[in-house]
C-alpha cells in the first residue's frame, strides 16, 4: 500500500486525511506546528504524530501538504530532496516564482496540485457536453464562489501579504481551473478587488475578468461575505449550461458536493454521476507514485491557475509581495 504523511492541521487537513483512506492510501504520520493539533489528528486517524517536519517523512512514499500557500515552496522542495512525492493543496504557491521553484525541485518526483473541483461528476458531464458540441461555440463564462469567511486577525488567510486576492485566491481559483478545463487556456486577466464588510485586512470581494485563447470572455467573482454560492454558467451559440451547487447544505464534506448539485442545458435537467473528488485525486496521486498513472493537475495546471489570479490582483498587490 502507498504510504503518505500529512503536513498541516487546518480545516482542510482532516478532509484530505479522510479522503486518503477512501482512496486506499495508508496515512502513517501527521505533522503540525503545535503538539495538541498533531496529536489530535494522529489520534483521529490512527497514525503517528511526528514532532518535526523531517520526522514525518520517515517511511513514507508521498507527502500531502495542507499548509499555507507561502510555505509550499520550502516544504515541497524538502520533500523532493528527500525523494518523497508531493501532493500540494491549491494554490500551488503564493507567487509564480515560488511555483516554478516547486516545479523544478520536483522534476524527479510526482507533483500533484489539488485542483479537485474539475473532478466532480457535474463538471465532468459539463465537459462532455462542451466536447459534444451541445453548446455550440462557448462565448461567455460566468462563475461565482462565495462563502462567509472565518477570518480572525491571526489567520494567515486574513493577512493581505499572505493571501493576495482574498476570496479569488482561495475560492475563485477553483473556478479558474475548472473554466480552463471546460473552455480552454486563459490568455489574459484583469481584476478589481475591494474591502467592503469583514474585519479582515484582506479584500473580501473580488472580480477577475478572463479572456480565453479561444476568444471567449469570462468572469470569476467571489466574496468572503455572502452565504454559500457556487455557480458556473457557460453561454454558447447553441445552448446555455447552468451548474450550481448548494454548498451550504454539505460543506466542507467535499465528497457530498455532487449530491447537492444541479446541471441544466437550456433549462433541461442533465443527469451526471456523483463522484468523490478528493478521494479520486488522491487515488490518482497514489497510482502516479506507483507508476500506474500520470496526474491530471500537475505543475502546469497549478501555475496557470495561480498566474490568472495574480494577474487579476495586479501590480498593487504585487508590490506588496
């Protein structure tokens, strides 16, 4: 069995740990900065609590990084130097330069970036409809991902320097990757951001305007203010596809998102297979480690999505970095 370690103890870490089990991976060690956090995770998932990052790498094939974006490059590089394969949660890093360092450091190991939402059954069915020409030529894409953010001042996501782009960096980037999967590569991006409501330092509302290589246009919007919204709309010359998920009913149980999703084409309901996006991506990570598969979302996809968001953020935040 493929053996993995988990680094990090935030909200997403136990979701990935549970998904690793459903994917047939053996979680043998966890590491987090605080003793209480790592021991709680270790007890929950019946594995070893490693006191150090380096200790977590002992006896494993791969490492799952569920840590802040700005430490991904250092951690991924350390994993690769130790010969460990790397799964890094999205975004791949906080800057394109850091993402490229990860890509280069992991040249001899598997590198997978956790862009899982394209794996949902509704997203896969949407891609099949686009490929079959059911929408004709896609000319416009509209997407929103919003939720009420939990952003205490000490949280890294609440700090402008550590989370440029706010909700677009952490939420909207899912749609950036999925739209690239559905419509094609994104050539140019602009954006507008504002701090409207929350107590956090970051901008809590954002809009990214996309121009695809195909010529189609798109928007990705999001906030850390509104109740849960998850929507994608593709407008084509022959049809309009609407994809929505009632995330508020299940989140953060990612394996249940398809249960609360609807997909329509020109107003008619479209059936799709329900899928477990986290277990599916981690199963693929394990298969890639064993030489049985290649990863769907690797360095190229991770860097492309990150570049779109940072281009939307623009020079004001770039100077802050």
